C-alpha cells in the first residue's frame, strides 16, 4: 500500500509532501516529528482507518476526516501546485 503524507504548519503553509509504498508507522512518525510536534492527523476518507487512529494516538493528536471520501481528481487538484 502507498502512504502519502502532507505536513502543513498552523498558517496553512505546506512544509512537506511525500509518498512511499510500504512505509512503516515508525518511518511516518520520524518524518513528521522532524518538522515539530503535530496537532492534527487527517485522512482522505470518511471512515478513519485503524492505522490513522493508531498514528494519532502515538503522536497525541486529534483525528480529522472529511464527511465524504475525497475522490482522486479532488486529491490531485489539492496538490497540483506542489508537483
């Protein structure tokens, strides 16, 4: 499975966007903590995956999920200026 992570500061500035196949939770946590202590962990689906819940607990964050899952075109639109 491919995991994608975007790190955004409190002012909405994108600090990092990356994705990788078969990324471990430890890799994700180290990458995130390299930018500071997170406040929110979010996902792109309305039903929060267990892996996202576990990540949020490990980091001491709240979880945010959309009311409706984001479609592929919507996700591409959100990040197009960064690629």
